[in-house]
């Protein structure tokens, strides 16, 4: 239990009255601030990783030059999946269903120009959520704007063409609905889908329909209107399954958009985004990292929406890839992690919602003998229904030896669900999704655990992602220990007795008697007698440090273990990926070492593509830049175990930073400002009521709850022993600012 700092009334501040209000939408000049963060390029992008992008959580486009007279507008749809029966996959890809069950190609749009391109510019305008650009030829110019409408299933482009480029025209290029991984691996399906069917409606709407063998269809409809050198295009891409009505829906969507009052239709799009950004605010003071952070906030809402699609490895922007499904041993979890602290529930709820909707499929993922009480997620699954074989301790017959022993991924996904529950205090999450699935995920391990003569539980070989097999694998032990303890806590919250929940003694037994992780002079082990001896891009043996935070630096022993483990993991200088640096930054922030946190984050820069996308072996994946934004949040605010640490790891290179309405456990909204390395003010708002410990940067502060007069307390070094406990009712507001300074303006 944290010690409570003694608080005494100060005679220095005796004014009465309410503390200042903080309206985030009004306190920031959002158009001006975001204008400075826009992604601008003075040359024409030539590939997906340079292209400006738009999205609405399901549909999306990327814009880049193909050749001297062609601009490509990608047509993407996160819903477009193949639905061939998973049982019929030939399992040639490591016995996982990524050839029959993944995303499929759709086609793309081309802007064909009558003269050669000589130059051009592009921009992502964040505030209005649109991509814009200019295209020049020797004697002509095209200016264009593209959006993916925020609330309607339509991609819209408007262009003005003059001179030699006046006759520029759009052409849709249809593609067969092939699986990108199958194409890349030269394992195309024995029975291909039929070629697209191309037609035109009576009112001039172009229609391209992909009818899929297993039922359902993906359809694209588009049309243009030309007037006085201006061309407007509306395009919709949608997927339906098992129904074959996508073609009807896309035509209706295009007709509705064309018939709408254009100015009002555009304003609806902009209004959605203008309400989205002010859910929280963050400024590092660094031009580069500010732009990076806000492009990720834009990318989040382009890639997913409330109860929409999980951010898989591609988002709405499918490219030729080996990863056209959802990966669960890091990717999906990291992609969503920053939305919790950023107070953007609509960008994290999809992960929980898909798990909730597909609980029966998660049960089917485990082998038949365990389905009565277990569930799981394999390394990969279809993003449509989360179907995919799960590994099991000791290995699963016919599966790749490593993937067939990778088991803890559902527990990691449920840790994300738990964050949503903790941050928004929505008991329906706990009761309908978290608790029932956590029971099954923990139960799965019980079928394979063995007890030694000392009563200690052990695991057979499982796979530590990206490294090797090990008995008593640390990756699994960390999540199993967290899951068992969390079930006990949730059962207590729900007031369950042993009669109501017979598994309570089992969870206590696991929490008390699960084998401890081995450690030595290098830090934590990979598993029993398996040590880290080479480059390891994943931190699968350090999950207890981050993201679980079941080991924290509050005790000197644990701090030394974290430091030792982190230093050893990073000592090899090879086998590293971009997310290795973002995770290292988060762990350094946990230690309160802001300068090291920034040093690690800076090492992400070489991995970023010009448009802030990311790739491995030249193939796009989504998680790492999004997690880079999470790493920045960790420097500003940390929330775990009933404690809010405010400005816990701000780098010395960022002396003036500010954030507004970042969210913590218990539904607390936290805002604050530092100038010249000194904390100027902190505002904590309770949306739920409850108790929380707070830790501020070193200093002496005056503070008040709801109204003046102020009281005073001193904060020392960031540690568990130097926290102040706040007891709040819903709606309470707490303001802190330095002693001797006037009441701050919260701007």
C-alpha cells in the first residue's frame, strides 16, 4: 500500500472560488497546431511507403505515381476476406489457415494523364483528414483532394485539371480476388475465384463484383462528374458474407453520395474529425515528434473505428504481402495500445468487440478435447472471425514445431481488453468478455501443467515468440501468472464466493505455486535453463516488465532486475526490429529514465518510411509506428496498480511539454504542462469516482479540490513512497501548481 503524503493547510493561498475550467477543444488552436504537423512532400511519391493516405476504419486509399503518366489510388477494404473453410486449407504454410482465410486483392483506381509528369507535391492535411496534391507537366497542372468519408462508405476525389493535363481521366483496374500470401508463396489455391464481373448501371455507375467461391462478394462501384475542368469521383468498396449483396450496397452508397448536398456532405466528414482530435492533446515541443505523434493519431482513426475492424498487419491499405491476416503474438496488441491513454476508446474497442463476438470461434481454435472449458488464439487468425489453429503446450500435432507451441496470445489480447475495462470502468466488458474469456484462456494451460514433489506447477515446452522453445517458458508464465491473479481480483469485484465460482481455489493455487521465472546475472531467462544468448527482436521474456507491469521499479531488487534484463536484451546489437526500440523506450520510461527513453525512440527513425508507415523485409506492417506514439505517452503519464505517475520520464531534450485529457485507470483524465523543465500545473478530473495515488515531479505544490483555498504538499523523487492519495467522487477536479505562483491559466 502506498504511503500517504501529509497535507497541511497553507496560509500563502487563501483566495476562494472555483478552480479554472479546462475545455480541451477550446484551449488549443487545433487548425494551426495540426497544420504544423501535416505530412508534406515536395516530390511525387512513387510507392505505398511514401504515399499520403486516408481511411475511415474500413475503407482507405494511398496515392502515388506509377509511371510518367499514371497516378494510382489504392482501393482498400478491411472487411474483404476470403471465407473458404479453414478445414480445407492445405496447411502448406506452417499449418495455419492463412491461405484460405486471409484478406484478398481488390483492384485499384488510376488517374491517367495525357502528358508526362514533371513534378508534384503531396500533403496529408490532418485537421480536415484529407490528402491533397499537385501534379505538373510541362504545360499543365492538376490539383487534387481525396478523402475517405468519415461516416459514409465512400472514397471521394476532386481534381482540377488545366492546360496539357485537362483531359486527365480515372480508370478502374480490376483484379482477381487472390490471396497475397498465396501469390507471394506461389501457393495459389487449386480452385481460384472467378474473374471479376464488370458492368454499368443505367445511371452510369461503374460496377466491379468479385464473387467468392465460399459465398459472399466484394464489390466496387464508382462514378465521376465533370464540369468546367473539375472532376469529382465517388467510389465505394464493400464486402458481404454470407450474403451476396455487396454490389447493391456499393451502388446505393455512391448514388446517395452523388445526390447529397456536396458542401454539407464534406462538412459532415470534417465535423467527425474535428470532434475526434480534441479527445486528448499532447505536445513534446519537438517538431519531428509532434508531427509523428499526430500522424499516428490520424492513422489510428483511419485504420479502425468503434466496434469496427481490428487493426491487422495491413489496415485498410492491403499491399502485396505475406501478412494478410491478423497476427497475435505482438502486432494487434501493440497497434491498439496507444488508444487507451490517448482517451480514444473508438480506436481500441474493436479488439474487444471482435473477441466478444467470436468467443465460440476462440473455443473451436483449441483441439477438441479442451473445448469444454478452454479457448485460445494462435499466432494468426482471420480478422473476419478469428478462426485459426492454436498451439498447445508440448506442441500440437501437424503444426510447425514452434507455432504449434505458441500459446499465450489470447492472454495478451485479454490484457488489452482489461485496459479498456480499467480505463473506462465499463462492467459490461468485465462480465461479458473479460471474465469468461480469461477463465477459458487460463483453463487451457491447466490441461498441460504438472506439479512437482514440492507442489510447484510446471509447463512443458512452449514457444517464446521469435526466439526458441523452452520448458517453463517465461512468456507463458508471465501471462498465466497475470491471468490467474486477475481472475481472483475480478471475482472479488463481482463478489463471487467459492460456491458461485468453484475455480477460485484453483486460481489461488496457480497464483501461489506457479514456478518462478529463472534469473541470473544477465536478467530474466527465456525459460527453464534457456538463456538469451543472441539478438532477439521480441521481448517475449520481459512481458512482466512491459506491458504487464507485474514487475515494477518500486523495490530496489526489482529495479535492478529490470535494468539488468533490459541492458542484456539490448546488448547484442543485432536481430532488432523497430518495435524493439519502442518497447525499450517504454521500459526506460517505467524506470523514470526519460533521456534513455528518448534515445531508444530516436532509434526508431531509420525504420520509419517517409509517410510514417513501417516494413519488415520490404513488406508493410502497422504496429510499430503506432506503438511509437505509445512510447511518447509513457514519458508523460503512467497508470497502473492504482497509481498515476505524471511527467514520470520527460527527456531533458523536451523541457517544455504539455498534454490534455490523457486517461488513466479508474477513468481519471489528466492534463498538465511543463515549462523549462518545471511542472507548472496538473489537473486531474475524476469521471467515475474512487481512490488513486498520484506522483508528481519533485517540488512543492499547492493544490485544491474543486474550489480554493489551496493546500500544500511536497513531492520528492518519483517512487511509490512519495505519492498522495486522492479520494474522489464522480466529477471531482484536482489542480496542482507550484507554491508561490499565481493560479495558472489552463491553456
